[in-house]
């Protein structure tokens, strides 16, 4: 029953994402303070609720990016779902932030759980990548076959 509910939730999320992508011409961009984005990261409490150790490594930084708050929130939800699906609960998840050369970077680092027997098709990360492109940013991830995962996002 739990797997069925997860599949239904995933299907609904993918459907909503496909609708959003098709309406991408209507995306309204505005200035977002970097501190606002870091505050959004701190609100991802799915990790803690599920027993993951989160370690934030951030610098006090100022500045703004062009973004869309609902889309950034959706990106973080997709990333957290992906990490929860594959991460090893015995090892901390690191979230690092920095500003470099006019871009704001967020890196998620975690170890892949050896006990989780779930194959990845990268649909979630591809969805994040498409959303980041809408924000004129990018999303890259590490080798899917390694024991360590790293997901980098950058906002302009």
C-alpha cells in the first residue's frame, strides 16, 4: 500500500511538473535575496523528520539572484525527495552554499545507502535540471554508480 501511495504521489508530481514546463513562458522572475534562498533550505524538514543528519556549511552572504520563489521551492522539494530516496541515514548530508563569480551555488553531498536497492532513472534530477534552466541556472550531479552523490545547483 505504501508503494502504491508513493507511485501516486510521484505521478502527480510529474504531472504537475509537466504542466509547469509547458507553461514556462509565463514564468515571472523577480529578485530573490540569497538569504531568502538559504532560509528555504533551512525549512526542508523532511530530512530531519526521517532521521537524517543535516549539516549546513554556509557563509554569511548577501546579494540577489533573478528567480521565481515557487519554482525554487519545487526544486528544493524535488532534490530533498531524491536525496531521501537514496541517501545513507548513517552518514550526514552536507548542504554547502557559496557565491563565486556572480553566481550562487548550492551543493548537496551525501553517501548512497548500500542497503537501498532502488534503481535510479534520474527523472527527478532531470526535472530539477529543466527547472534550473528556466531560472537561467544549472544542475549537475555526480556519477550515478558511485557510493557518494553530489548535486550542484547554480543560480545567476
